C-alpha cells in the first residue's frame, strides 16, 4: 500500500511539471498581412493625389499618372491647406507595394516622384527629410525622380530593382547608404546622384552604363576604390571630387570622353584630387596617357 501511494504521488508531480512546461511553449506567430484600409484623394496642380492608409498604420501617397499607373509622392503634395493638416511623415522602413486599389481600379506603382522622400512640410516650413531608414522597392518601379531621397541621412538600405531605367539628379545625395549596386537596366548615372554619402564605400556599376555625370560620387569620404565598367563612353567633371578615392580601375579600351553635359571646363578631365593610381587595360595605357582628356593623370596611369 505504501509503495502504491508513493507511485501515485510521483505520477501526480510528473503530471504537474508536464502541464507547467507546456505553458512556456509559444504558439507560432501568424504572418502579419498588411492590407489597404482606406484611400482618400485630393486634387492639386499636379493631378490627383491619393492618401492610402494601411492596416499597420502606415500611409503612402500616390499621384495617379493615368488610368492604370501611379507614383509615390511626398505627403506635402497631399497637404490640406484649408485645415492645415500636416499629414504623415515617412519614417523607418518603407515598403512600396506593386499595386494598390482605389475607387474600384487597380494601379501599378511605377515610380518614385521628384522629392518624394526628400522633403517634409510641417504646415509652415519646408524641411529636408531624415526619418527614412530602409526602403523596399517592387519590380514595377522604372523611375526614381530628381532628389527623391535627398538628405535622407538615416537611409542606409534600398534595393534598386532590375525594372529601373532612370535615377534622377541628386536622387541619393547626402543619404546614409553604405553600398550601392546599380541594376543592368540602367545606362546613365545622373549628376550628383550619390554625392555627399559619407558612409558609401562600395559601388558596383553594370556593364550597361555609358555615361557618368558631374559630381556623381563627389564628397564621399569613405569611397577609396572604384571601377568604371567597359561600357562607359563619357564621364563628367569632378566625378569623385572631395572623395577619398585612391585607386580607379577604368576598363574601357577607348579612353572615355569628357561629358558634353553639365559643368563645362576647358582643359583635361578633373576626377579627384586624391587619386594615386589609375588602372587601364594594358594595351590602352599609351592611348590614355596621350589622350588630352586624361593627360592630367598620365603619371599615375598603369596597365592591368
């Protein structure tokens, strides 16, 4: 009888331990589905602007381009002057959807408008934005507008999809990006596109780029090496001015010409005042050294 009682007590204790240990197990979290809750539109000089409110309490602002497409714009474009409503300021991680619905129609998001994230308006004054940290773009985006992310110095990460064909003037000027990989759908790097990026240290350009604009990577103190792809035909003045560039690899067999666009200076190309070595194809060394545009750097040109 005593043995039976001890056995029953042991079983009871074991049962309690099993019950309590089960309480510690967490149920698997269900995926959060972010959906469009409501959309409101206003008319301004640039067309119809839609404010889209999502279930995670974020907002996006779209300009309707036609019956089927739209682009992301600044909430400043949606500003309610009559009621002085400051609206939503983009901040943190921003995920741009491929599509959204409004008034019974589906719109594909194809662009990021000029100044879309680069400014915010508090009802009285216009400021440069610095609240966005990460942006995720869909594969429907073909255009990023002029100064779209200008001075977003907390922006450290953005994917550039293969659908992109245009990135505007100073689009990422003075952002916090540390690395950039331009997709092979691009052919041009606009003036000041990535200028003033203090932490930018890695840039990868595809072999489809034919033109790099003035000051495109100027004032990038963390940029010490750079490779110009074989496809490049012309380069703007002061492309790397006030950067920390020490080594430049220039892959075109024919020395790129000085860009006819942007800042026009008489004389040879001026890339940067910190360059120590320029590597060019071995069979093109003399062509680079004797090219008037590249003659300023003849003493530091060597073959690879």
